């Protein structure tokens, strides 16, 4: 695992696949059509930054649910969803 600066934060990679983003003191995880419902269910907010001309841009990353910080097992669950989504995107 490694990190690279981007979007005013840091992208977190597993190999060559970016599955998480740290920005504004928050951890965001990659989502796709398959995993988005799980994040919607826990009301996880999307990562939004202001692009050119100050317009908001919503990316396919959602904030780590609070339960993900409560135990290693829950963190592994949410990170696993993000890694799977990131790998599907790379295909």
C-alpha cells in the first residue's frame, strides 16, 4: 500500500489501484454501481471538490462509515468493498 498527493489530499493505493482518498481530515472509499447501495444505506456522503470555475465535482468516493473506525473487522469490510470497486474499474 502507498499514497500519492492529489485533490488537495492523498490517494491510497493497493498496487496500482487507488481505492481510498484522504482529504479534509476524512477517509473516502471508492464506490461503484455494485457497492454504492451499501454506502447509501449508512448515509455515507460523497467526496466533492471544487473544480475549474469553482463548480462542485462529485467523485465516486464515499466517506468511511463511522462503524469502520470502531473495529478492524468493520474497517476490513468497508475497505474490501472499495478495493473490489477499484479493481472492477481497472478491467
